[in-house]
């Protein structure tokens, strides 16, 4: 099976190094970081059910360097 890396983008609440938390929001206030993480986690679940190996750059609301 395949090895897949999912990168749900920026997260967290503070700047770490040169990386911002990216609190971009839509008209209703939904944050981009929230949707990308939820989508990434759902994709990981679906892919691992099909016996793929999945790595994620973040699995919680953190900002990585």
C-alpha cells in the first residue's frame, strides 16, 4: 500500500519561529485551520482503513516551526 503525508497547514494560537498561526476566517467566522485539520483527520481515517500508511504534520491545533 501507499505511504501518504497529509499537511493540514498552520494551526495554533501563537507565532513560532517564522511561522504564523494563520487565523484566517470565513464570513461566518469558521477558521481555515479548523477545517483543514478536520479534513486531514477524516482523510487519515479513511486511508488507514484501506491499509495505507499515513503521516500527518499536525494532529492537534498547534503551530509547528
